[in-house]
C-alpha cells in the first residue's frame, strides 16, 4: 500500500513542482518580458506615436511586477523613452528625471544612468545640478566625450548668469571649468580675463582698497598661470599703493611697466585690439609717471627752492613721453605750462608758459579745468608791461582833463605824459568813465576806489615777481593807504585827496620807468606860459 502511495504521490509532486517552476520562470516573466522586448524595438524610432506606445508597454511591464535587475532595466528604458518624448512635450523630462532618481536610489549609478541623468538635467535647465553630477561621476562620464560638452554648456550658462549679475568670482570659476573641460572654449568672451581687473577698479572707486588689492593680485596670478602679460594687474596694484607709496619708487615701478608695454609690442604680430590696449596703457603709464614726478618734488623739504636742472630735464622727458603716447591729450601741456608758469623768472618765461597752456586748450582732449582757463583769461586781461604803460598813459590823460585838478597837478601830469609817451600808446584801451564835470564827495570816493583798482592792475606786471618786503611793494602799499585815508576825509578838502592821487600817480610812473629821464625843455616853456 505504501508503495502504491509513493508511486502516485511522487509523480504528482514532481508535476506540481515542474508546473510551478514553469509558471514562475516562464509564464510570469513572459508577462513583462514580452512588452519590454516589444518596446525595445520601438525605442530607435523618432516617431512620437511609436515612443508613446513604447512608454505604455514599459508601464505595463512595470505593473507585471518584475524584480531586481529586470525591474532596473525596464526603469532605465522607461526613463529613456520619456526623455525622448520630452522633445515633443518638455514636461516628460521631469517624468524621466523622476524615474532616474528611483533607479539610481535602487542601484549604484552606471555609465548609462549617469549620462542619461546628466542629459535630462541639462534639458531641464538645472545647470547647477548638471555641474554637480559631472563633478561627482566624472569617472563614469569621461568615457563619453559628449558628457564633457554637456557640462561645458552648463558651466557657460552659469558663468553668463554670474557675469550679468556682476558676480565676478562666480563667473571666473565657471569659465575656468569650461577651459578645463576643453569644450566650447571659443565661446568664452575675451573680456573674461579682465573681470578681476574690473572688480578691482570698481573696488578702487568705492574706496575698498583692500578688496581692490586682492582682486588685482588674483588677476596677476591668473595672468602668470596663463602666461599672459601682467602689466594691467600690476598697474592696479600700483594704484592701490598710490596714496601712501613713495613717489620715487612709484616712478621707478611705472618706468618698468612702460618697458614691459614696449617689449610686449615687439613680440609677435599683435591684433588690433592688443595694439589699442597697449596704446591706452602707454598713455596711462606716461601720465602717472609725470604726476609721480610732481609728487616727488612736493615731498621735498620745505623752502628747498626750485627743482634742479636735472629735475627739469626729467620733467621734459616725461612730458615728451605723454605727448608721444597721445598727441591729442592735454595733460602734458597742462603740467608743463603750470610748472613753467610757477617757476617763471620773468614776463618772457611766463608768456611762454601761457603759450603752452593755450596750445593745450586746442587739442581734441585738451585742457578744460575752469581754474586754469580762468588763470589764462586773467593773464590775457593783464597783458605785459607794454599794456601797463598804455593803461598808465590813459590814466594820466584822464587826470589832465579833470576840471577839479589844480594847475600844479596838471603840470605834474604833463611832465609824466611827456616822459612815457615814447614808451607806450594808449590806443583804444577803455579804462572806464572819464570825469569831465565836477563831482559830489561820494563820487570822489568811488573814483578813488576805481583809481586804486586801476593802479593795482597797471603795476602788477612789474611787481608780481618781487617779494612782499621789496621797497616798491612797501611804497605802493603806503601810498594806497594814504589814498584810502585821503578819500575818507575828503570833506576836509579836495586838495588832500588830489595830493594823495598825484603822489600815487607819480610813484606808479617811477615803478614802471625807474631810470632817470631828462625832462624835455618844451614842458618847462609850457609851464612858464
């Protein structure tokens, strides 16, 4: 009986096991394998309908409950087909990213999943995520050159965003990553190398000297690493030290930078942009060297006198360097003319200085400082000593016509007129209203004030170079004081005022023509008549 049971039960158990194995190994897998395999045949198509059908088949396969690696394969295919459908419907990129997140969470990233995730995130515009993925999985992605290009595109997008927001450090970081990837480097703007310089210049204008020095130092290091000229970065560092640096050392530093600019122009065949940059640098350095020399003079001991002959020769060389760098720039004429004017030893040298300044105003980028233009206008109004003599003769002629003058005053004024007539011609000079009728006391006081101003104008070209304690200056001040006092007490008698005026006019003539001149005999005859 037992034997019979064994022969009956054992075959049944075997058949049941075989049936179960066949069901789990053949029937169940076929439920997801058939749609999965059918979808694979559709993935190579670019037709939207075919891709939509492949997505449905893959969803059906997932619902059949595959496990392990089979499920991972289906999920990868599902992510891929949804990424392809994103071309027609961008929202599908997000669906593909969701499937990939589930897949990567279930198993370690593979070259395929890492690349597909990189591609999908780029399509979604998640450029920060793209750069992070490439940095984390570059070992898996380097086998695919296209992945480097995708990462380069994202770095470029991020760099442009930082650049537009004026975030210099961020922009430089991403542009550097593009260079490291070796892809799309031709899309890096040439101005990128100047970003640190721009940052430093902005910091200088904002008064953030430490930040400016750091930016220029970084710019110099970047230039050294890329074997590029460091002149602009070093010029920025020099500007940071300009306020507190030693003028002589700054001048030497600028001299070395000028040599670097010249040597750089001799190497190779520079582009038009490089030549323009070199010209701007040459001009800026030349101007700074000129100003550094002036600061060096100012730093000298008090009351040390004018610079030496060597100092003036150095000034000439630096002025010529500015003119050579930019002939249309008025800075050279401005400095040269003002220095000449300040150290002029007489009217001829002063006129030469004014000629230099006048030439500088006619340049394309000429002198526009209101103070300098006002100085030139005043000097033109004052004129030279010849103009002073003409003004003096005009004044004497007016006083001769004054009916309030005594005969003694008129005789004195005729003698003065005879003395100075050979040396000046009043011509068409207009010196103000001429008094031809008797005036009230208030009018006399105003006339005395006008006379004071005219005398000061007349004698200025002769006494301007004299020290304050010179006899001529002291005498003139005393006489002007007498005139003021006499004008104040005019009510006591016009003769006091006229006497003060006569003394002032005579003294003015002595200042203008101090040498002794024999009075013509005809004047005496006229007086006796």
